[in-house]
């Protein structure tokens, strides 16, 4: 699973990064502010953080809901988490 965290390293960004780490989700970070802004404008998300999971983008609220509801605690031994 390809997960990218778009971040400005603000407090909300750090909360999402911490949640990803606690759930053992492997992710890469995009913190190039120009790329974060350009991507956000292109997809209609106007604030950081947001996630890209494969080809789907999620704002902060949707990303937290996905982590809480879809990602098992401690990661998944059969997935690439």
C-alpha cells in the first residue's frame, strides 16, 4: 500500500503522523510546501495535513476516520502496513 502524508509539520500534521506510526502504517512524507499547496489546490483540499492512499486523497478528518475504522491496531501481518 502506497501512503503519502502531505504535511507542513503543524500540530495537526504531527497528530496524523503520530497516528500513522502508532498503527504501523508505512508512509512517505511530502513536506515541500509548493507541492503540498499545488496538490491541495488540484484535489480541492485546502489545508494540511492530507493523505494519499494509492490513488485516493483524504483530508485530515477522513484520514483519521480511516485509521480508526479500517486499520487494525498494531498493523496487519498480511498487508503491507
